[in-house]
C-alpha cells in the first residue's frame, strides 16, 4: 500500500471518530511528531559559520546591500 492510500484511509477513519479523548490523543501525537521532525532538521551554526555569517552581513551593510524596515514592510 502506498503512502497516499494509507493517508486517505487514515483520514477516513479519523473522520469517523466520535471520542474527543481519542482526537486529543491524536493531536498530541501529531504535535510531538512535528516537533521531532523539526528538531532533526534544525542544525545550529558552528562558531566558524556564525562568524562568517556576521562578517558577510557587516560587509553587505557597509556596501549598501540591505533593505530598510520600511522597504520590507511596503514589499510584504
């Protein structure tokens, strides 16, 4: 069974649930799973990467390669 079929079957079974307690348990499980995935994807900078990033940012600013807050607000 492929992932799409499994998801559809899961959602159909979920929609038939009548117990708030079970739905709450699924919500908790989903939040934990998302956090675990997010934590695995997060890779902090090394000190070297961090310092390189700072140096590049300072160079960009000194050479006028930046946008003001007002420019960003008007764009978005």
